[in-house]
């Protein structure tokens, strides 16, 4: 016979469980967040005690010794072990040390597409203590030259498939920048070749003191972002930020036995930091593809036994738009990690491709805050809670859309929005959550900061993103602010596009802004233009400044409640014209 107190305890435990489910339904998710944050800190501390480098590069060197024959990278069917990549990157470091004249602290700009040598060159330069600037391989002309000059590199390394781009910019490139191409030979003047020099290079590691750095706040990368205004800016990425991003896969439950499939460009933080560096933190394997292919995506997943995939919202939509095939759920993928997936695509993706956990997260390249959607709440980018706010304070504040700036009351303070209302995401800047800004651009760095927000002397980072928080503290992305729009997973600067359109000899003035396009994530760029004779230009494809521009006529003489909606010559201020066109775009959804 059970003791008399047992039934009472059982009832009490059941009651507590039901009460927790009712009042604190996400308690265990919140506690897991806390334990994971503590685990990351403990791991870094243990490495320091063991005199190991508390960096991802240090972790990679250690793994190359501990598991030398484990596949680290698989590309186009070829396997590169941890030892292979370590050895090749040693050779790269030796070449640039003895023939490139590089030293610790120098900046090297890297213009390459997805391939193993991207990683070999990146790691080799990192072993010399160089700051590597990832250049967007899709930009051209003025924007590319701006990116190169803004990070003040000593060297520029160009991939073999980017030689056409090099030829375009070489006459305008600064003369004090040495140019290296990842080929065996070159006919271009004053250009050095890398592959021929690697053939006889030493495989020995360079002296450890060149890259040994126990300061987590030291700069290691520059990753370009459009931010909210103007041309791309070089976001400063430190050891601390790399470590934080690299912990993303582990935070969602990935292990060293997983195989990650990366089709996103390596010059982005998602692929490079969350993907490549995340694999290193786990000691896992990465399958890298040159470019994303919707038709070959699941074939690759099956071929390489992929268990993790990275995505942006558009990627998932492209997969859902593919013709239905038999056996689409016949794969080993268990986690999909990324951001920007629409709720309807999220549901369709799960229904069509099987029991895959969607791990949505929020973070910006230069930001000091991130959110993870552990609960799998469809549509949410993450969730905030007591523990999250304790370690990474953030708020949603009112925004003045007419003045295009945060709202301030009569006392000069910002005000928080209510739950369910859209507000500007801001995050507190302090010693534990620093903001490192943009390389060589103090003006843009300062523009990202908000002073005296809630009280005198406080300091917050303006994320540039509007969000909504629901009653359960889940966060939902709402829109971007400033002169940018988000298209196909990238922030596009309206000023940058306007500059290119303005290069056309028949355009007197043009304004670019984002408009909603049905069944697509983000916004597409619209540019009504004036040729100086009160006529608007219409074209399908033109070229300006080395950049191909594609224009799609969205509407012409379509009825809208008895009125005609069509492009008109520019009148008065562009801001008035812009708002009128945006209003029309919201109603003309039958494109």
C-alpha cells in the first residue's frame, strides 16, 4: 500500500505542470537559452585555461590535429579533410608571408565565389593575422571600387572566375594595391598569380605568434552590408562576433555527426560565420555548392547524406515552386537553419518535404543582438524573454515615418510600443554587447547609434528593422527603414541603384524605392525615371556602369476604382511621387 502522502505529491506535481503550461508555456525553451549561453561562455573559459586560442581559427587548427582524416569540406564530389584544408591554408600563408609581404594587421580584400580555395585563402590569411574583407562577387564598377577603397587593403585576391570583373576595374584601381589572381598564369599587367606559387610552397605552419590573439575584440573580417543608407559599408567583425555566430548551429541542436549543405554565397555572414565557422565549432562536415540550384538541391542532399541545410526565405520558395516529384521526403535532412521565410512558404515546405525542423533566427551582420526561434512558431524570427533581456537588452520603440527617425516625446525621450504594434528594434550598447561599427567610416558608425533614448547617457544601436512582438513575446519582422529594400535575401541600397541608373545618358533624374510584389519575400526595386523631356523611359534590359539593369513594367492603364494607374512624368518633390506610386503598388496586385 502506498504511503498516504504519495497521492498528494502526485496531484501537486501534476498541478504544477499544468500551471507551468498555462502561465509559462515556454519556460523550458527559456531555460535552454540560458544554459546554452552559459555553455558558450564556459567553453571559451576552458580553452583559455588549456592555453588554446579562444577563436574559431584556433579551434580549426586543433581539430586538424585531433581528427585529421575527417571530411571537413565536400565540393563537386571531392572530399577535403580537416588536414587537407589546414595544409593548403598553411601553403597560402607561406606564399603571402614570403612573396606577398604581408604582416599581422594588414587588410586583404577577397573577391571570390564559392569554392574550396575561398576557404584556403581565407584561413591562410587569417593564420598571418590579416583582416580579410569579403567582397560581394555580384557588384560591379563604382560600387566595387568603393568597397575596395573603403577597407584600404594591401592586397586584392581575385578568383579565377572573376577575371572579367577584374578587367573592368583594373584601370581605375588604386596603384598601391597589389593584385593576386587564383590562377597559374595571367596576361594582365602587374598581376601576381597564386596557384603556381602554391605548388612548391612549404606545408609547415607559420609561426603561431602571427595569428595568436587572446583579445576577442580584435578585428578579423570585414563583411559588407548596405545598412540603411548609401553605398555598402565594411562592417567590422571581431573574434567575439565570429564565436557568437559559430554557435548558432549548436544552439539549434546540431552535432559533430551532422553534414551541412551550403548554397548561400560565402561572402555573406550566414554562410561564412554561421555555416563554415559553425561546422568548425561542432567538428562537423560541410557540403559546399558553387551556386544554389533548385532542381539539384534534394539530389545533392540525398547524394551526400545531408542532415542540415541553410536557407534564406527565397530559397525555400524556389524549392516549393519546383515540379512535384516522387520521393521528395526521402532524405535525411532534419534541420533547416536561416531567416526570411514567409509563413505560407514555411507551411508548404514542411507539408511537402517532410518532418524538418525550421530553425528561424534573426541577426544582422554588424549588430550586437540576435533572436532564435527554438519553439518553431511559424512566422516568428525569434522570441525574447527575461533571460535574453538580462544578457542582451533590447526594445521596440515608436518610429516617426514622416520624419524617418525614431519618435521622441515632448521630453525628448523615445517611447516603447505596445505589444502588437510595429516598432523599431534597438539594442543596448555596453561592454558586454559592443558595437564595432564600420571600417574607416566614423560618420556611418555614429549614425547607427541612438543617444539618450530612455535616460541621459544611455546608448542603443539602431537595427534599421521594424518588428512586432506578440503577447507570447515572439518577434515578427515587419519592414526595413531608411533608403533600402530587401530583395532575395539581400539589403539593396536605393542610392546605389539610383547612381547606376543615373549613368544612362538619356536619364535626367531617377528615384529608386522598394515596392511589394505578390508571392515574393521582401520588395522589388522600382525606378520611375525622367528623360528631361517630360517622358518616362520604358525598357526591359539596359546596361549602365558595367551593371545589367532589368526593368519590368508593373502596370499600365489598369483600372483602380474607376481611376487609371500608370507611370507619369515627374512633378514636384520625389517624396510625394514615391508615396503615390507605393499606394498604387499596394492595390495593383494582378501583375
